[in-house]
């Protein structure tokens, strides 16, 4: 299997909504603002549970927020 990287649109979706800060989203999900910052910066891959909680908080599907890309 080739190396893959998990990518996300969490920051884009959060900004689209317009009413949630990183801190607000972090509280809804049950993580720290620093963890949310790392997730949005593609530097931390959250657990599936956190991914599902983020999707619910952002009123979207997990498939629209997270995907895998092959590393080049």
C-alpha cells in the first residue's frame, strides 16, 4: 500500500459557517483549541470519534471534511 496522508476541510467549513472560532469548535468536540489548531493545520490526525464530532458540529458529513491523498 502506498503512503497516504489524511487531509481535511475543517477550517474552510468552520469559516463558511462564520460563527465558530477554533475555541468554540474545540469545546463542542471536547478537545483543546491547540488540538483543533493542529487538526486544521493538517499536523494531527484525529480519531474517528473526533472526526464524527467535528462533522456533527459543522453540520456536514465526515466525507466532506476528511479524505486521503497519496503522498508524492
